[in-house]
């Protein structure tokens, strides 16, 4: 990627009014440009790096604000270039006015451009750069932990270990290709095969972490589904602990789906309350039900709710849309049912609850989190958290499988070496040893301006 070394500036704090706002300027001219509009006891040029100074921002002779300015001189800054940060009063007018003044001599930063420069200047690795975006977006304890782990380099270490192994096996093969007369002993070949199989397992293990990693970051999607009036919206409200959805005794109350997120034991869980599923001639309700189906298909978990009737037809329909493993069967309104009736549903794996008596909801929450809880040990060892990383590891897995096949079928060591090189390339892409403009654009376009 072509490195643009011009000086950039941006507002780094969110748009709106706050106690303070921070503007950031990075590049060769950063200190010069700020000096021109900043007046303090000493010139910015003489102030040591990493020191904050108090002064005034002036537009000509007109006072705009009293501010604190901090300089970070290259290479000891976030981007590796000269960086200046201006903390001003958090008024939209003041912040925009200062930005406008800066933009007369600098360019507005692209989204993520500060972090992109940090990467291009070797201040941080690629997985770390991605983690910066995740850190900013982390909304719960676990997503914060996952982002922090990646930022600290856990994923990079895990990938580097795999790469070391591949290099070792490639060296053995290259030696054999260059000096065939020495001949790989049968024992060595068997050994190599075993090692490649272990490597494959380790890669598959890593690939598997991606599903959980994405859930940690983007949230577990849980939909509440069932016939009208069974209490979907009531359960939705109970989880959120607010009266978010309208609840009435009339079937067909919820027309369009509602989405709200909560943190369950530190996990981000996104609940979707949907329109009750039934045959209807009402056009609006039909569209709502169609949307329910779409939500169901994209859910990680589906709570199939009934209120004492079998609802066999609805359940069969649901099974056409999602695999049974994702369905959690719930029997609501148990306050209206007899003990015997409840028992027979329990025998069929229904979890009993009542939003009126407020029981069974705790158990439901536990079942929702089942199978997605990730141990902190696993988090520390480095997990995949986005589709780019997952796709690359899958390519590495495929290439390693091919390498094992070619070795098994005696196709020639060149083939095995070639496949292993492919596996290496795929893994190197993840940690940024190999990058293309495409990869970088994909990573940084999701950032906000000012980071
Ligand atoms: N007895 C009893 N009534 C309940 C319980 N949960 C909900 N209800 C009542 O059942 C009725 C329907 O509840 P909703 O939550 O609106 O049901 P829904 O499944 O969202 O219905 P639609 O939006 O029409 O599909 C309301 O009158 C609720 O007060 C419960 O645990 N026990
Ligand atoms: Mg409803």
C-alpha cells in the first residue's frame, strides 16, 4: 500500500457536546501547523515530547478557546510520526472551528488512518490494528477481554507458532528436493506425516474459535418465536427488565420484530421479539411473519415458546428453517397449568417458565449461554474474531490437507512443499507479513475517523 505521508487531522472524540473534545494531528507538519494557531508561554517547538501545555487557540487575534496541547515526537507516538493532540472545551462549534483551521494546512484523515499509519510504521501488528477497532466497539466485559487479548498479541503468537512449525517441515522437504540422493528415511517420512497431522489439528482448532469469536464481538442473536399470544413479548421484556415491547391479551399484538441487546454474564446477547406465527389474511401481519422467518434463519439460538398447547405444526415449520440444536423449547404461563401437564412437557425437553410469577427465567438465561461460553484460558491463547481471519485459516487448513494427501500418495515432495508454502502464505496474511491494498482497505474502512 502506498504510504501517504502528508499531515492529517481529525476530531477523535464522538460528535456532540461533552466536557472536552480531542483533535489529533499527525505528520511532518503537525507541530508547525498547530504552532501557527496556538499561543502559549513557550513555543511548541521547544516543548519536550509527551508534555502537555496550556495555551490559547487564536483565529488571527480572535480567541477561540483555552486548550491543552500535547506533542508526541516521532517515532515515539501512536502513528510513529509527529503527533499533536489538542484538548479543547467539548462544544460542537469550538471543535469544528479548530478542525476547520487545521484543515487549511492539513488533510482530513480517512477512517482508521491514524491506526493504519501505526501499522505501516511498524508501531503495531495487523492483528493488533484490527483489535484497536474491536476495543473501541467493545460493549461488554467479554468482548473487551477478547479485543484486549488480541491487542496484546495472543493471536499473533498463536499464528507465529504455527508458522514456525510449517517452516521447519518445509526445510526438511526442501533439503530432500535439493539433495535427493540422501533419501528421506522411512522413519522420517512417517514422522513428518504425523507432525503434519498434528499441525492440521491445531489449525482446525483455531478455525473453530472463529464462530465463538464473532459471537463474542457482534453478539449472540437470540430470537423469540412461536404462535401469537404465547408470551414472546412478555419474556422479551423480562430479559430486558423494561416494558420495551407492547404486551396485550390480543393475539397478533407484535407486528414487526424488535431488537434489544443486553449483557448476560458479560456476553453481548441480542434479543429479537418477533410477530406470532399463524395463517392470516392481514397484509401487514403477513409481512411481519415473513420478517420473523428471516430473523429466525439468522439466529444463533431460537426460543420456541408455547403456552400449554402442543403447537406441533409451528415446531415442524421451525425445524425446516433452523437445525434442532439451535432451538430451545420453552413452556410459558406455567402458572396456569397443572403440575402433571408441566411434567409431561418437561419430559419433552421444554423449559418451564412464567413471566407473571417470574420463575424459570434464570434457567433460560443459562441455557441460552450454553456452548458459547469460552474459557478465559482459550481467550488468552488467541482466537479468531472476524471473517477475514477465519477465511485465511480455512485456506491454510485446506492447503495443509492437500500437503498431507500428496505426501501420503507419494506425489513428490515438491507438491507437499508447495502446499505448505500456500498454508504459510494464508497465515502470514493474518498477521500482516503479507498484505495487499485490498486487505488493508477492508480492515480500516470499518474504523471511525480520528482513530
Ligand atoms: N398467566 C400468564 N399470562 C402471561 C404470561 N406471560 C404472558 N402472559 C399474558 O399473555 C398475553 C400475551 O402476551 P404477549 O407477551 O403479548 O404475547 P406474544 O407472544 O408476544 O403475542 P403476539 O405479539 O400477539 O404474538 C398477555 O395478556 C400477557 O399478560 C404468564 O407467564 N402467565
Ligand atoms: Mg408480542
